[in-house]
C-alpha cells in the first residue's frame, strides 16, 4: 500500500478566491477580477507600488464563541463553548 500525500501550497503561493479578493479589492481599489486566481506572491510582485504591503501579511486569528450564563463572570474561560459555531468578519 502506498500512502497518498496531498501537497498543500505555501500560504503565499495559494491562489486567491473570489471571496478573498473582494475585501482586498475594496481596500485597494483594484478590481477583484484582477486579483482572483493570483497568489499573494504574484499580487505583491504585480501590484508592488499600488498595494500597501501590510495588507498582504498573514495573521492567525483564533477565537471561540462562548455563551455566558446569568450571574457568570465576564471571563471567557468560565463561559460555555458553543459547538459548531463560525465567526465571520463583518463587511466594511
């Protein structure tokens, strides 16, 4: 038996999807169609003087959705975690 391995591209080499390109388009004024399908490395090179480099940095955002019970402290560590919840970044 041979184990199948899936090759995952480096984060800066993965192509942007339409939903990823839309917020970047809104921040930069560059049409989302021009950004869709390009990797962050390609975007950085192609639009070097038109896009603020800080917009292309990667950040890890971790969060847990919790529910506080009445009379419970404000500390999120004491709150009950809600399963199968997702966080969405609000539209600007």
